[in-house]
C-alpha cells in the first residue's frame, strides 16, 4: 500500500498557443441579456476567436467575461445585415446557427477555416433577412424539451465543433 499523498494537479495552466490565428468571427444580434453576451465574449476569448461583432447597446459584464474582454476584438454595430454582407465580401463563410427546414446537423457539417458564425437572438432567432444572406444554416439536435438550447449553450457547442475541426487555428 502506497502511503504517499497523490500528486497535486496543476490548475489554470497556461493557454495552448495556436499555430496560426483563428479565422472565426462571432456575429451577434442585440441580445436582451447582458449575461448571455458576457458569456459569449468569455467563450470567444477562450478559443482565440478573431473577433466578435455585437449589435445594440447591451453591455459586457467584466466579471462574467473575465479576460475574454482583453483577448478578443469586440466590434459594435447598429445592425447585423450590413455586417454580414461585408463579411461575405471578405470571403467568410456565413454560417447561421438556427433551426430551419433547411438546416444541417452540427455533427455532419464541415466548417471552413474562415467562418463567421451568425448567432440568433435569444427569443427571435436569426431574422429572415439575415437567413437570406447566410451561406449555410446549422442546428444542434434536440432530443427532449424545450425545443432549443440557450443561445450561449448552442454557441458554445458550435464553436467547440469548429475548434475540433481546426484544433491548431
């Protein structure tokens, strides 16, 4: 029997550097919830997303976003539609995260490295005008009630899948 204490675990180890910058933009509508926006900023910082485009005047809570506010560029715009058209001109693949009759399942979707993930409003989702501009629409399967995930949970799952497909940037 070994009487030695177990080795200590290293907590909060340094982040893993990427081989190249991550070409992922998160395009967000005007959120109702400061908490949702702040959590998405934290997520973007953790995955080293290129930037977040945020519409409206919802504030970011630095206690929730933590160092994400320092790690990612946060660009404020009045509305999302002109931003999406500009991103398309810059050769981003516009991928809407929404449940539609033409959406593909997240597990079957192959992201392009240069992706702008278009996130829907907490209650209203992605507008019809925005859906008309995106290149692809993906959804996350739901196996029970309610019919959809919280916007931050869904965004986290989609971003994780993107990072799984491009682990080094």
